[in-house]
C-alpha cells in the first residue's frame, strides 16, 4: 500500500526550466505586487474604506496566500505523506503501485488515476460538487451581466456605452476563465485523462486569474487610481519634508561654531 506521494509539478520539463522560471516568476511578482498594493491602499486611504473595497482587500490577501503556496513549488518535485490527504473523499480511495502525481498540487483527478478503487462514485460526487459550487454562482453572475447589458443598451451616449461594454467584457472574460476552467477540470473526463490539459487548465484558475483580478476589478477603477495618486503625492511630500529637515539641521550645525566663537569673544 502506498504511504507517500511525489508531486511532479513541471519538473519533467527540464529543457524548459529557465523559460518556466522566468514566466512563473514574472506572473508571481505581478500577482503579489498588485494584490499587496490594493491591501495597502485600502488600509491607508480613507476614500477606499468602504464595504466593497474591504472585501476586495480580503480577497487580495487570500490570493497572496494561496498563490504563494502554489507558485514557488511549480517546478520542483516534493513528497507528501498519506496522512496529509485528510479529505473524506480522498481517504475513501485505495492506492497500490504508482505514487507519482503528475500535477503541481495534490488534486483529485491525478489521484484518481493512481487509485485502485471504484471511480464511478467519486466521479459522481465530484461532478455534483462541481455543479453546486460553479454552475450555480456562474449562472447568477451571467444573469446579473445580462441585466447590466440590458441597462447599458439604454445609455443614450455612445461613449458611455463603449466604456460600459469595455468594463463588463473584461470582467466577464475573467469570470469565464475562472469558472470555465474549473468545470473543464472537475466536470469533464477528458481533462483528467490528459495530464497536460489538466495542468494547463489548473494554471488558469490558480495563477492567471489572481493576476488579472486586481488589474480588472481594482487597479483600473477610478477610485483606486485617485487613491494611488494621493499615495504618491503623500510619499513625495514626506520625502520633501525630510529633505528640508535635513537641510535645516545641516545649517544649524554650520552656524553653531560661529555662535560659540562669538560667545567666547
């Protein structure tokens, strides 16, 4: 019986190692910088301390945490023990023989390929959970965007309609990326049978979406842009004030010997 598993990540693509390092490193830095910047802005700028930006800042913090947990380990092989698979669904599977998980985290589909258990029940549960946590919210989001589209079409000015369409289309692309790839990975059997498809789709919802969320939902927002401008102005004023203080202290030091000489005279 298998007691340990080896998560391969992208370690099998050794010839593409430098390229993958550059791409994953750039995406990781962009994700961390964008999300932390929003957290700092919401924490320091009073104009952004509203319920909407409070929840967006919490989402940014969560994305920093799980992105930092996944991305630095994409290219390395690592070993996990059986007791770490604490999920009820995973604990119902039995493993004999192979222990190499062809993925960059411990996911259900790659584990099913290694399992000797009867897979139909697990597949049924997985598809049911996928429908519950993806189709329902995705349907509600599409319905809300349909209502927004209906409202946008009644905007009398062409420029206003173009701006609204641009904003809504970018939002809808990211939402479709996230929920679409989730459904492809967990609801369709093809993605589970082809490891490279499984890893590619998983990259989209675990790596690409967190990077795009801040650019589309927050950093392009006028309120965030105004708060960022105020933050730059405040930092510039603080730096200028510090320089003036240093100049003043230097002048005092330069004058102090002469004042001492005059007192001695």
